[in-house]
C-alpha cells in the first residue's frame, strides 16, 4: 500500500496544479487541451508581469494580489542570540475577497457584496 488514503486525513487537501487547471478549462470551456494550457499560461504570465511591475492585481470575487515593500530591520540568530541585519525586500501579499472567505469558511454567500479585495 502506498500510504493512507487522502480521506484518512480530512484536513489535508489535494493540491491544484497548472495541469489540473488546464484540464478543467478544457473540460468546461471546450477549447483543445493545448489551447487550454496556453490560455492558462497567458493569464498566469500576465498576473506575474503586473506584480513584477509593482501593480496590484484584483480579481473580483476572488481577491487582491499585491507587492509590499518590507524595510530593513534587525533580527536575531535564535541559536547564538547575535543580532543580524535583515535587508529590505519585496513580499507578495494576497487578500481574499469577502465572498471567497465566506465560501472557504462554509458560510452563506448571499448578501455579501463582491468587494474584489
């Protein structure tokens, strides 16, 4: 046996991959498999380019992706206690919309306005 069934641990979820998304597009939209994969790649590439440029990407009913700048700060090595400088960097932030939060939490989605956040 290859290990426990995925149903043995209900808190473990399966991972959605590019291939599974492309397959879903193929089955739902009616494009060929290659066209579905190309469409997905173009969408993901566009989102990545916008984020690289520092732009915010807002997908209505899903959420908002943005890039936040973290400044320089001082950290500490937990083993030695020595202070270490942490350099400034960019971090990717995702903020789910109220609609997505409600769906994930199993709550009602009726009456929730699509804020696009």
